[in-house]
């Protein structure tokens, strides 16, 4: 079975024209979700909750795209 994990996170941006966070230490990690639909619902809820702050942005990261299980591990991954 293929898992398609999604991370929902957000924070306040320095500038609306770029995706650079004002304070990385203050990022809000909403959670990791098993499918896009549940990640989208969580993203939408947080975006609506923070609608009064124009600099606040939430994102969905497709964790399953970050790693190809078929590819050989890098030397850094082998350190663990």
C-alpha cells in the first residue's frame, strides 16, 4: 500500500510577494495527514481561522514526493 503523507504548516510571512517566514521558530505545524483531502480540510480551517492576518499563510507539503523509496539512500541517510 502506498502512503501519500501531507504536512500542513504555516506562519507569518515577511512579505506577501515571497514565501519567506518572519520567524521560523514560530511556525505552526498543524499536522501530518494520510491523504490530500484531509490535509486540504486542515489547511482550509487554519487559513480561515487566520483570515484577519494578511501576512499569515498556510501550506500543504507533499511529504510523499520528498523521498523515492526505490532510490538508493544517500550517505547522510546512512549515518542514522
